């Protein structure tokens, strides 16, 4: 087994960080798409920017996917699928669905979106 050199980033932690950022993007997109949380003026801009980016040129999403080595089109398709679920749950009065990120693996927690 090769020893880790000092000041060398941990690849798993690095990817987990970027995946968590993508989850925040997905949460913002879901809130903007469904209108849930749009009453929060400080967050409204981020929510709507995520929706515009997702259905537009996806430059912001690409900047989040690139460091994690993820394909932006695959991630966008997954987020759009999540939007469909979120829309149905909000319409049924159940609130936004739970997204599970890397931190949920060990703790059993997820990110409420």
C-alpha cells in the first residue's frame, strides 16, 4: 500500500465536497421549480438561477461537475428526474423529497430539499 504524501488532497473527500455542492444546486433547483421556499427573498435568486442554468446552458452545473469528474448531462438528467418527484410531492402536500449525499452513507442522514 502506497503512503499518502503530506499536503496531498484526499480524493474521496474532494469528490464528496463537490458532490455536496451539486446536491445544494439540486436543492435550489427543486425549490425554484416547485416554488417551495421562494418566499425567502435571500434564497429566491439562487433558486431561480439554478433552474435557469439547468434548463439553459448548464455552465454553473458544469463548473460543479468537472472537479468531481461527473458528466454534466447525466447529472442534469438526474436532477430533472428529481424535479419531477419534487413537483409531485409538493403538489400532494408532502414537501420536498430528501436527497442523500455522501454524508448520509455513514450517518443515515440526508439533505432535505
